[in-house]
C-alpha cells in the first residue's frame, strides 16, 4: 500500500473526536458558535472524525450543519439527532474520492 502526498492540496483539516451523544451536542454547539463568530469550519479541506465526531463531520461535510444545530434546540426531544441524507453523503464521498485521485 502506498501513501499519497496530499500536503499540497490539504491546507486545513477539521478533526473531531468521539464522545457519545454529549460529544455530538458539544461539537455541534462549538462549531455553530465559531461559525456565528466568523470561523467557517465547513471550509476545511479534510474532515475526519471518530464515532460521534464522524456523525458531526458528516453533517459538516454534507451541508447539514444548520439542520443538526436546529434539531439540538428543539425542546420536545431528549435525543441528539444528526440528520443524515445518504444520497448527499455518497455524492460528497464520491466527489472527495475523485478529487483525491487527481494529480496535484
């Protein structure tokens, strides 16, 4: 297996950890707070996450961040729900894979 040098393409990465349902809530609110103060983490060239971070990263990468944050504000549920649209997820994954395969 060879490692591809992506340093010339990836300028910024968003790395998200796990943390269960509280981690999802914490990360969503932090990302939303930073966004409202002018820090756009959705512009990251690379988004990676583990467990809860993968769910939040999927929301960020597919443009569902605002919807996920709004879901957090609903008083009628104690669940932490991250919206997931499989078609958007797979389209984004396919696009990112194609971009990664392009020569620098």
